C-alpha cells in the first residue's frame, strides 16, 4: 500500500500486515509514483511509460521486488503461525531490512552502510567539523534531507543490483552521471550527490570496511558549474519597501527586506529577536548575532529602512517558512514592477540552454544576501568591512557575490579620476622637455678644461 496520492512524487510502498490478532504497516525501500499505482490490486499498473525520474525498467524491478518481498513475508508469517509464535512489527521489519540489505554476517554492504550513515547523522551519533572554529557539531536538518535525497537517487540508480564497495569504479561513476543527465539534472545537482557518495566512501574506508580508493581518482570528480544569479538594486528595494501590503504578503516582504538590509543567510535573518538589538557607541542601533552556519559573531548596523521594518514587527523577524517566502516574493516583486527581462543560461542534461524571464521570477531568499553585499560594494564600502558583516572567509568567495555586469563596471570606471582627468604620460612629458633643449647652445657653452 501507499500513503500518498500526490502525483509526480516518489513515495514509499508499505507492507500492510493484518491477522486476527494484529494489524500494522512496515515501510519498504521501494518507491513508486501514485498515479501508476493500483489501489485495488496493490501493485504497479500495467500501463506505463518512461519518465525522467522513473523508467520502465525500474518499474519492472519494483514490481518483481514487491512480489519477492510479499512471498518472503507471507512464507515467514506462515511459519511463525505454525510454530505458535507471535507476529509483530519488529519481526516483519527485520525481514524487510534483511531483504533489502542481503548482507552476510561479516560483511556490511554499501547500501546498508549508506542507510546506517544517514541514520547516524540524523540522530546525532555521527558528527562533523562544520565551521572555521573546527568544532564537532551535529548535521542540520537541511544536510540530513540532502543525504536522504542522495540515498533515494542511489537506490533508483542501482535498482536490484547489489553494488558493494569494491564494485565502485570509474565506469560506475560515469553510469551514475549518465543516470542524472537522462533526467536533465544540472551539473551542480549531480555534483552534490557525487560529493555525498565520496564522503560516504571515505568514511567507510576510515572505518576499515573497504580499501577501494577509486573515488580519489581525478576523474571521479564533483561536477560544478558557475550559477547565474541576480541582485536587487537600491531602487528596486525601494519599490518593494514602498509597496502597500498586509497579511502574509507584508510579512514575506518585510522578512525578505530584513535579509536585504543585513546581508545574512535566511537561517540567520529569519530569527532576529529583541535580545539581539544593541546600541553602538555612535548611538546607532545594531543587530548582534551568532551565525548558524559558521558559529561566528557578526554585528550589523541598522539602517533607517531596516529600523522601520523591525519596529513594525516588534524587533522580531516575521515567522514565515522559507518556501513560502520563495513562492510569495516573486508575486510581490511582480506587483512592484521588478519585471525587466533577464536572460539566464544554465546546463541541463549536459546541454546549455537559455531562457528569458521577468527578473521577479528569479528572486528567492538568498537573493537578499547577494543584494546587500552588491549594494554595499557599489556604495564604495571597503570589501574587508563588508566581509565583517557577511562573514565571507576569503575575498575570492566574497567576490562571487558581487553581481555587477560589464556595463555597471564601465559606468563605475567612467567617473574615476583616471578616466575624467587628463593625465600627461611621463614619456610624453620627457619628450616635451627634450624638445625645448637647444643642443647647439649647449655645445658652444661646453669648453674642456
């Protein structure tokens, strides 16, 4: 059985056990799309066609796997019943675990290790060095979710194949990349899951589970490509600021602008509260907070527009989910007429494609941080001082946030004294002085003694 009817989403299949004494559900690792699941027959529908994230061969593998696990559980339950032993969730869960893992008593498979690894980072048994202070910390919820996404893709990729540590090779790496390319995934999305795989393989090697080091090969690389982003100018921020709104729209706009005026990540600008407000020796109010990602203290002076937003919300960030902000802010920005055409190039499925959309369609929560970094830079605030607020660790990383195109660069340079004031080149000046010299007069005045 499945517990979700949302089309287009991969959902797990559950075993539903019902006897005269008990009834319960046990989750399997099989994934299906609800629109191709038959509730009456409790199996995949025969009519099916290849999709980007679920192919016909994967459907066949799941169908056969469900038959196999159903037969296994029915046989084991029959044996327990014949012996007069109780049937409970624990014993069926163990059967399901063994069915999916199929590991020998002395050998942990890669699939089982991935499952254990993710369980340990989720419950806090496995920590990592997260920030520049080299402190061991728990994985945050977003990281756990990302690893679980990798596990889902890995299980879809391997299907019924038993891929163990020693089976990892460059050929398998290329097949894994092709698996994503067929789904039209971007290089950065593919790279994220390859990175997770490499981290897990390294951890397993450190624990003595294998000696295969092919994952360290230069060709076993984490794919990356520069991502195009946008920022909002001060004039566009003013349009958002002046827009009359109420209810959820106002909360979303206020929270987004708080991010635009603090240069912080959503995880930080969404949790500002009165205890973070202090007054500097200059008499200017400021926000003092510890960044979640880096565990670094930053102090951000509060500009007048930000003070109005904070006062309206009693110096607390409005409580709005990040996805809600991402959904609403596009519509709000369109209302504010932030709609100039923007050309975006990206790579999907190994192909470079280009699309032109109104600027509002590319706005998201992280646009706020990029906007403030860029606007402070354009206001000629020294880079090192901006980095003290944004907490970028290197100038190289910081400059990735400065979204100034060639025309803006030319405009900034055009008012620089180098381009506005005539500068006589030294060589020209020397030539001019030489031209004034009367060499005949010099020779006449020269008399050897």
